[in-house]
C-alpha cells in the first residue's frame, strides 16, 4: 500500500472516531516559514467541533497526528 492510500485510510479512520459534531478540518506541515528556525518535519491535524471549537494535535508524521487527534477527542 502506498503512502497516499495509508493517509486516506488514516483520515477516514480518524474521522470515524471523532465525537458527534466534530469534523476533521485539515492536516498541515508544522513549518511556519522557510528560515531554518521556522522549518519542521512535524504535522498538525485540526478538527472543528459543533460549537466552532478548534482542536489541534502535533505529531512527527501525518498519520500519527490524525491518530493522536482522534484519541484526544475520544470521550472518557
């Protein structure tokens, strides 16, 4: 399985685990610019809640960020 399919599956799995009303919004590189101090290999997954709340989780790779976000929002 190639990386694109893994990422698509991770997105679907994460969305399926989110509480009702929450939606995955984006997955983005954590870099904030091109300068050395602004570069990062990390990824940030973002979800938006029913009241417009935003939750962000940062991890070392995109699949880990999606998984961590889903776990972070699990009830209980």
